[in-house]
């Protein structure tokens, strides 16, 4: 793995650095490039703007690795407030939510996470929308897939996420490609050891292509989460090869990254979903975005230095 990427990902898990960065007078603009705001109202405002421009949305209330039961409960309450607001604003048909299980108690107890995320799924159903379970580092993969299977017993539309950098993922794709199954394919954003994950970018890309073929050949609804200018046309070409029409799969990109490409794909008739994070606990998320691209790190450091 690129040394700068490893360094930033290590910083993402370092509490001392987290406190130093959080205390620094970071320009609102830096965070705001990737994060929609801190409140439900701000998240709804950004969602409205994206939906009005022809895009769809998945909202993430930021937070992860919670070891405090009250904080896990607060996260659930934030999602319930958000889902009620999506319903009240008439946005639930175009916007769903993404949930990290470690934000709702997975590190404390898998059953607690299941109970908490079930409350979110029930509220999503009531509001007329869906939930996707984000995938976190590889130590949580089996637990997350177990929780997914339990949730799908009641809410079959709950979406899964698989990460192409994991060596296991092509097999997970085959297991998850059944009828009605919503599956997001991404490359993967965590620092993972060589035993479980491809380290070379090219190998990750090859794995992404193998996985996308498995998902497109299946009967589910694949969601291709990538900004990679080489992979987007491959998704398009392979979808056509598998007889997939726009609407039987979707593209997904992160808020603030390649917005022109998001609009271009939507104008071609594709469903494009923008992943919109919001909330006060933006640190881990921002660090992963910086690790993906040295230019983002330079942008961030310049903004810090200019204070
Ligand atoms: P890659 O990082 O190789 O970048 C390819 C090209 O895309 C770059 O050369 C550049 O042109 C552009 N680009 C990529 N990132 C950029 C950035 N930050 N700023 C500007 N340009 C950029 N991960 C995970 O582990 N679990 C999850 O649940 C999710 N969920 C998720 C949802 C959605 C909707 C997306 C888009 C992504 C995720 N991810 C994720 C993150 C994902 O695993 C991955 O880290 C990022 O999407 C970056 O990978 P790319 O496929 O974009 O390619």
C-alpha cells in the first residue's frame, strides 16, 4: 500500500491525532466539501438539492466504532429523526439511509447492533424507504453478513456492501446475487493486511471487474460505488453485455467527488445515488477520503495552514 495512504489511515484510528485535528480551526469549507453538515435540517437541504438535480441519495449519520451504549442509542435516534424528516419532506422515494453497524453497537455485542439496526429498518419501512449496511474493516465482515441475513428475513430490501479488495469478496458476491438482493460493490476503504486483502491497486481493480460480472449475471440489484474513470465505462459495457437496462442497476458516488460525472451519468438515464454523510463525528470519514487521493490531502493541509 502507498505509504502516504497507510499513514493517513493509521491517523484515522489514532485518538491523539483525532483530538488534535478536531480541535484545529479547520475551515468549514474543507469538511463541507465531503460532509453535508451537522444537523438533520442541513442533510435534508443537501438531499433536496441533489434530488432536484435528478440524483438519488443515501444518507449516513456519521459515527463508527462506538463502545458506548448511549451513543449507539443516540445514533439510532438520529436516524429515526432523519427518516421521519425524509417522509415529511416527500423525499423518501429518492433517498435511503446507510448504517455502520459499529455505530450502533456491533463492537459491544452483535445482538445489540441487530436490535438497534432493526429499529432503523422498521422506521425506514414506515417512511417508505430502505436501509443499506455499510461494510467496515474485515474483522466485522462475517458479523455484518450475519446481521444482514437476519434483517432480510423481515426486510428483504436491506442492502449489503462488499469490498473488492478483500480476497473473499467474489465468493460473497455469488452468495449475495440472488433475486431482489441489493448489493453495493466498492473497492474498500480500510487499511487491511495482505492475508485478507489485495494490496496492489491493479489487483483490486481486477477483483472489482470479477465481482461486477458476478453481480450483473445474477438476479439482484447491483449498486456500483466507484469514481474510477476506468471502471465506470466497464460497468456500462458489462451491464449491456448482461442485458441489463438502466434501472436494473445503479451507480453510486460520494458527496463532493466527481459531481459532474454524477450528473453526466444521470443525464444518460442511469440511476445515480450520492452517498451523503452528515453529523458531528466526521473525522474517520474525512481521513479515509484524504487517504484515497494525495491531492485531497494537499487541499486539506493548505486549508489548515491558511488559518
Ligand atoms: P480509487 O480510489 O482507485 O480512485 C479512482 C479515481 O477516482 C481517482 O483516480 C480519482 O479520479 C477519483 N477519485 C476517487 N476518490 C476520490 C476522492 N476522494 N477525491 C477526488 N477524486 C477521487 N468503502 C468501504 O470500505 N465500505 C463501504 O461501505 C463503502 N461505501 C461506499 C459507498 C459509496 C457510494 C462509495 C462511492 C464508496 C464507498 N466506499 C466504501 C469507499 C470505497 O471503498 C472507496 O474507498 C472509494 O470509493 C474510492 O474508490 P474508487 O472506486 O473511487 O477508486
